[in-house]
C-alpha cells in the first residue's frame, strides 16, 4: 500500500516518520510542485495545491490532517470524486475545552478588568457576577463542541447550544436552525463559536446577530475567522454592547499588522492555537480508518460536500 503525505507548509517529514512507525507495511511518499505522483492508494493532506489534487482521482479516499475542511472544499469541482474524511477529534476536543474554559472564567471572574486595573496601580475588588446571569451559548454541538459544553456544565454555568439540526443534550437548553437562532442569541451572555465554515455560516455573526446578544456580552471564536463580520464586531465592542472578545482564528492569518484588532484592548488574540493536531493520535486514527476501509467497514467523519463539513 502506498500513501501520499502532503502539507502546504512543507512540514511533512514528522508525519512520514509517524506513519512509518504506526504502519510499517506502508510506503509513505511525498510530493512537490511539478512532480508526477506515483499511483497511491490513499492521500493524507493539509492545505493542498491544485496541481496535486489533479493527480488524486484514483485514490480510494483523501484524509485531512485536521477537523476543518474549508481549505479543501474551496477547490469545488476541482476536487477528485473520492471520499473525503476529516479527523474526528484526535485530542482537539479537550484542548478546545481548556481554551474556552480559560476564556469564560477570565470574563466571569473579571480577571480581564483586574488586568487593566493592575496596569494602572489600582486596587479595587469588583462585585462578583451571579453565575445564573452568565449563560454560555455554544454554537456547534459536534465532536469538538460537546467537550466544551461538558466543561461549562462542570463549572455550573447555564449552558445553551445551537446547531443546524435538533440535538438533545441533558442539562443543555438546545436550539436548532435559523428559527432557533434568535432566541438562542438573546439569552446568551458568552457566545462560543465552534461552527464549521460553510456558505451558510460565513459572516453569520454580523452586526445584526451579534447585536441580539445580551448587553455586555462576550464572544469567543475557536472555529473560523470568516464566521465573524470583523468590522461589525469592532463597532459593537466600541459601543460597549460586546464587552470583550477572545479570538483564536481570523479571516486572514497571520492577522495583518495594521488590523484594528491589535490595538483594541478588549480583544484578546491568540495565533490559531486553541486546538493543535496531536500527530500521533491523528495518525493512529487515520490508520484505523484505512484498516476499516480495506476490510469493507464503514468509517466516521465522512465529509458531506453539500453541507460543507
């Protein structure tokens, strides 16, 4: 069996070594622009080049080195007509729960305000916010969203969830579809975006929808930057309707130096690190799915191109 390994950033050798350790019977090959690819059974990709995709029409499946699929689906009709399979979790769910928990507790315990006070030498204990007034709303209730929901429940926050289709999660007030978006947002104090980027979610969090959040709300985005209309977010933060935002993802990455987010003290920025792919876990997951496919068994995390995830 031959497997192609490719990353747009060129950091592919650690993946080659990992696959050789987990699947020693497999020949792992790499590709560079202009090369002719030898026949391969499977491809494992991240941010591929169009010239590579044109040579993958005969593989049995394409695996992604992450949970997000927008960087691949953007090629549209140029994509080979083969199954696309994303990572289900591979350690990312726990990392996202850690990141979101840190951000929520920072706002709930008012540590962001204490940080500002400390810079000015102020010693001023602030009133504690009643937890029942600090509802956390999670948008996206899939494999990565559910660990975040559980983490919020562990700390006793009222938890609300919104998804494309109805879901029943014990202890969570759930909403679904566009008809459920308005009541979901209006009852939310901290909004957490875990959504995939699709034509339906692009710019979903614009001035109209973000304006439905409770006054003094907070935003945490660990999904995709293009889900947020960035100028609208700046307007709502400057007006005080949104008290603060923690952003790990952006429309353009790295975030450009002149971007106004850098100079807004109420916006906390991290460089797309909320959930890093754990290479060993990812390779083990892909190896197990290849074994299932080879034996004719179904696999999870098939990408539905019509839905965009």
